[in-house]
C-alpha cells in the first residue's frame, strides 16, 4: 500500500496487524526514556540543539523536539550522536 494515499478512512479500515506494519518509529529509539525531559542533542552534522522530547499523536507516531514547554508541536527529533539530559519538565 502506498503511504502517499493514506488517509483516516483508509487507516480505519485496516486491521491491527496491517496498521502495525505501517507504524514504525520515525525517529531513532535513542529517545526512549527521555520523554518529558529537556535535552541537548548533538547531531551527525555536529549541530547542537536543545528542546523538550515529546511524542506526536498522529497515525505514525514519532518523537518531537519542542522548543518550549508551552509549544503545541515541533519538528521530528533529529538522529542523535549524543544526548545530554538537562532536567525533567513538569
């Protein structure tokens, strides 16, 4: 099935097994355990970004890097080379 044509009605018609085939982490598993933490991430290109690790609620969930705690969304978290835990966000 082509993901370009995926929409909510198509997703609703799929069985749980079919859904699991399409549901894949869009970001690396390195972010497991950092949900709700403010972190400093060093990427493969050498850039350092800071943000709060969140999780999207879409049909294909991924980890997000939120700029501030009052943000409603953010960009998908980049592939990290190193993650430094700064503090827990409440």
